[in-house]
């Protein structure tokens, strides 16, 4: 069952992938369309030509790079479908499913030291280096020269909130109630963050809250900017400035005396042999694809992790008709050639599955907080840098952080932390 049977998820357009027509829904991501079509293989890795598929489904891991309408290295999880969209797999001699260069991985099981490639002979080294240069890199040059970006449009707000998950919504709501004009920037196509997973965990705010906050911001003269990536933040002339890319053709320079960062977290790939096979995905990304596009990624799923979020994802996948098995222990290795077919656990037990939903510890998206001067603390277990804010989330003069940036928390806890940060920003 590639999609839920609900008519709202019925395909209404067709994209062309390596010459094959694939049904899709207008506006959904290319990755969602391909997962629904049973095609998790999206390309090959650049050096060893190992099979590659989407992992995070959130624009952070670059495992889903494809050529879209002649433009190379497009994150397919961010590319919206439309009728006639041309999509091609990359880094393959032939197709991704039949890549002749995949023999490199088989012939070099111990890896390739390209710094000493064929150094026993100057002529052999010159030939080897020349060949490797032809094979290196990501994709091919675009079909056409892209049009230059227009100059950035400068805009002023009373506050800038980055991230429209529970924490960002809470902060934006507090600021709007205080009459502040807010720009709420969200890199996803819709506000809500983890609430879009619709796991209905205890204490979770309802997803409709995102629409209510958007309406409140509008009444205060503010805006929710979706598909808007904040590239950087910096203080200048007593205020905060941010470079915001919205869509593919709009660059905004936002200025505001107050800044609230609620950037959330990224999924971390699990550590085991063969953890890069297509079919291994971040749990939240799978849950969003199921909830919003009706995507059922396979027939048998394993959910790695413990806690309420793993339970919620397992429940959602089972409700979609998949056979689901929870895994709380360690995974030794995966099975499969072009996509996941099973797992070997450290306990010695085998699990048959074509999908692995990873609901383990996540890493904070702390890059912007670092730029703003936040204090950080290293988590030795995950290697992640958590933000360590002060009272009400303060990280710098006029800047605040809230939510999962400072550590794991429930959606309700993130929303409350965002409200406190928003109230503190509104008073400033």
C-alpha cells in the first residue's frame, strides 16, 4: 500500500524520474512521491558509489541530492512536485539502480587512499588521478545559467523568531499578544514543527494552534514565512539582523531589536554497519510524510529508540497498515543491496523490515545560536553542542533561545519555554 486510501492523498500530477513517469501530488516533496512509488533509492555516493536514499526528510543531511529540471544537487526532500517535473538520479554510470561504477565499492572493501593512488609509477599515478578527477564531484553542471538573484529586500520588525515548532510558536504568540510585529521564519513548507507528525502524545498542543498563532501574528502586522531558511544572524547598530532565503528567488534582510531562536533539532543517523542504506529514515520525517501526504514507506517497519516519540511513530505506522517491530537495543548491521531488507541486532536476533524509523537522540540545530554568542555545552554521548541559555532563555543582549536547543523536552515543555522567551523579549 504506497499511500493511505483517503482520497485527499490521491496523486494529481506526474513527475518524470530517469525517464519513468511517477504519480505524485502537487506540492509534496519529490522524496514523498518516490517513497510512495516504492523508490527509496535516489542516487549514489560520490566516492564509492554506494546506494543513497533520503534519511532526515528535513533538509539537513544531503542524502537526497538529485538533479531537478536540469539543476544538480537539489535536496529532493525540499523540491515540490508539479506536473512534468524532470528528476534524475546523480553520480551513476547508467542509472542509480544499475550503476556500473558501483563495482568500486565491491573492489575496494578496505577503502581507497586516493592520496597514494598508484604512486608506484609516475605514469600510472597521472592516469589514475586524471580518471579520479573525471569521476569526482557531485552531479554535472546545470543545463542553463541561473538568473542572478535580486538584491536583498530590507525589512524591519519588532522581533524575529526563527523556527515555527512548539517553542517558536509559543514565543511568537507571546510577542503578538504584546502587540509586537513579528517575522516568524520556518524552513519547512508549513508551521508546526514536530506537531506536524500528529503523534498525539500526552500534553502536545494541537496542530491547529499553528494556524491560531499565524492569525494572531497577522492581526499584529506580522508574518509567518514558510520555506524560509535563515542563513545567518548577527548584531549591528543595536539590533539583530538576519539573512533569510525564502523559496528559490527571494532574499530578505530582516532587522529587529529582539531575536528568539527556536531552531529545534536534527535527526542523527544510527551507528552500525550499513547504516546508509535506502529505507533508513528519521522517524519524524516519516511521520510527517504519512500525516500530510499519506505516504506508507513500505510493508514492514522497525522503529529504533525508546520513549513516547518512538511509541507514537510505531503506532502511526501500524495504523497505516505496516507490520511494526520496536527495537530498543543496539543494531549490529543492516541487510540489503539497493534498499534495506532487514537488520541484525547486537543480541544476535534478526529483524525482517524494509523501513527503519530512527527515533533515537537528536542533535540541536545550534548553528545560529553559536553565531549569536550563546554559551554551549558538549554532550559527550551524542557529540552535540547544546545551548545553555540564562534566565527566560537569554543568550545575548536582546537574543533568546527556547525549546529543544537546550536539551530534550516534550512539545508542551518547548511551547512553555517559548512563551517565557517571548514574554522576556516583549518586555525588552
